[in-house]
């Protein structure tokens, strides 16, 4: 039960974080955010503008954030794949389960978890008070747990995104340790998505798609879900 509650909370946190996320400072970003606010549509429009301006990193960042708020929008997915292709990056290839889970909007996931918790908990308590209806209440409890299972699956699928960042700098060097004097291990291309496992002294410990790990400057990376 603790895991279920944690999954509901993490999904709700993801919704709130994505809804209030900030784009790295650029000359055009303040005007866009001030006029449209943070929503899937606003982030999508910002991503399109960055793509036209030749800033693939910021474009991918905003497409990824828009996709969190509206995972069912085909235009977001199509433009995200197009900008990845333009940046010579491989397109995403999520599994069938990943696609099914991400087809449910975040607010729908939260409501499913809340409803499942109420149905399962209420049914289990009522079985002791209404012994004549134990069979029906058991069926209701199973249905509630199924809803919680869907919420848990969504939370597990989305969880890695909480620890991912987009490369917003051009050819970002990744070093052995969090300092500029260390040798460069490899270089991250702009618009690539990396996993972040730690932060220290202005650097992030990142892992790229090939599994290589090193330290990259915070200034050249932007967390998809900031503020955690």
C-alpha cells in the first residue's frame, strides 16, 4: 500500500512540476511565458519557436515538457521526432506498454489512483460491516486495486523522466570529475536526453544513451522536470 500511495504522489508531483516548469533564460522566453502561461499548448508553441530559431536543445526541452502535460497529442510527438532527426539523434522507440501507459493524461492518472484508493479501501472496510454483500464488495475491491495498479504502472513508466535532462548547449564536454580542468571523456550533442544521478558544485553526473557516465556543467543542461 505504501508503494501505491507513493506512486500516486509522484504522479501528482510530476503534473505540478511540469505545469510550473521554467525554460532556461533566452531573450524570447519571458515574453512567451508571460503571455501564454505554462500549458501543453504554450510549451508546444515555445518549442516550435525555438526550432525555427535553430535552438534544437530548447525545442526538445519544451516538447518533452509539453508531452508530459498532454501525452496524447500527435503533433507534439511528431515535431519532437522531427527535431531529433534534424539534430542527427535517434528517434525514441518506446515499448508498447510505455505507449499504452503514456496515452493516459496525467490528471486522468491522478484521478484513477484517487478513485481506486477510495473504492478499494471503502470496499475492504464495508466487507466487515456488510457480510451479506461480501462477494460484491470483494469484486469492487478488486476493481479498485486494478485502478491502483494502472496508476502504479504509470508512475513507474514516468519515474525516469524525473531524472532526465536535455542538453541545451552545443557540444557539451563531459569530464571525469566535476571540475573544468579535468580531461574530457566524451561530448554530448545538443538536444540529446541524458539521465542525471547526482549534482555537485555546478555539475551534473550524467549517463548518455550509450551508458557512458561523467560530469557536465549545469549551465548546459536543463531538467525536464525541474525543482525536485
